[in-house]
């Protein structure tokens, strides 16, 4: 029941917020990395620049005129994943994500969404003076105040830690969360449901130096669940008495 409830919350959150998921950044290998790869011609390079310019303009247009329209958040997220190093695209993406996370916190009182909102807002450079800066920078200043610089460092650290987790690391985190639920169930002699979920996720986030939202994403990751169950089954089989 704990996982079904959290999975339900995560699904609703994802529909509400189509921009809180990490994707891999596509990269082009150079000839020194792959001797079989072909070199990029000047025309191809120009094509990439033109595509980026078109995508940036479309992000700006949609953010200005259609930010509340279904599909806009997904488009901006996808464009950010395609061009994560473009300042304008990334700032708009961070801002929209921060606002959506804050709004979801206000409607759910789930502190993990407030933490996520602050971490995304902190990604926005204080020196940004591009399009919509007159809206975005005051928002971050009011929202974060004197915490801006400190939270920016924290955001980068947590993101680095999460991005470098292996499947083995995630299974370890999953098992730690499960052990905490088992501990509280045993302590009270019954299934405690989500009574201690906030404490468990906060303790786990602190132990592994990632965000509470990232802990929840691991707890609800089906690939992690499958691997954890597989390892548990193998462990059980190895401890069975011979002949049983």
C-alpha cells in the first residue's frame, strides 16, 4: 500500500509537473573518441545552430503566450533535454519547474515539493539578464532571498550525487527505505502505512546526500524494485538448507 500510494502521487505529480524528470544529455562523439565516426561538416554545424535558434524562439513564444496550455511544459522540458547548455532555454525550464513545484507544494503540503522548487530556482544564475529576466529574477530573489547562492551549490551537489548513482546504489537506497518501514511496522506491531514516510524519506535523503524527491523517485522506480526483489530471492535461495 505504501508504494501504491506513493506511485499514485508520483504519477499525478508528473502529469501536473511535466518537467521534474532528469534525462540523459545527447552528445556527439568526436573523431578522437570514435575513429569510425564521420566528421561534422560546416553545413551540419550550421543546421544545428539553426535548429537551436528555432527551438529557442519556439520556447520563448510558448512561454509568453501558452505557458498554461497542456503540452507546453513537455515541449519546454524536451527542448531543454535537447539543448541543456542554452542559457535562455535552461532558465525558462528551471523557472517553470520551480513555479510548478511550488504550486504543487501549496496544494499538497508535501515539503519535498518545496525543497524541489527551491533547488530548481537556485539553478537560475543571478547574473541572468536575458528574455523574461524582469519576471524571473525577482521571483527567485523573493523566493530564495539570501539562500540563493548556498542553495545553488547544494542543488549542483545533489544533482551530481544522484546522476552518479548506479543501479546497485539505488537498490541499496531502496532496501534502506524498506528496512525503515519494516522497523516502524515491527515497533508498532502493525502495518503503519505512510505514518512515518516523511521521516523515512528525509532520513534517507540526509544519509545519501540526495533530495527527498530523488529518494521518492528511487522508491517508485520499477527497475530498482525488480532488481531488489531479484537480489532478495537469490539471497533467500542461497540460505536454504540443502535438500529442502
